[in-house]
């Protein structure tokens, strides 16, 4: 899950929890909204935690010289 997916889940969960007043038989839209907001928040926390640990990088510089035996400058 990326940052965009976490924000999307938070937004959809907020709309379901606070903005929808319709009733569906056997489905609690407020609870589903809270669950989606929790999943989005957890996803954002995990993305931030994992991306901060993977920012280290290693650069290797390798120089290679190929000599041509026919070159008169050698």
C-alpha cells in the first residue's frame, strides 16, 4: 500500500463514517468507515516507517580501462 492508497482509504472511511446517513439492512456504514480509516492510518504509518528505513543507498564507482595493443600512444 502506498501513500495514495492510505489517503484514499482515510477519505472514503471519513465519508462513510461522518457523511453518509443512509441505512442498509444488516450493514453499519459508520463502523465500516471507521475500519477503513483505521486501515488507511495504519497503511500510512507503515509506509512512512518502511520508507525511512530504506533510504540508505550505496554507490559503487568502477573505472575500467581497455587498452588497445594497436594504439601507438601506449
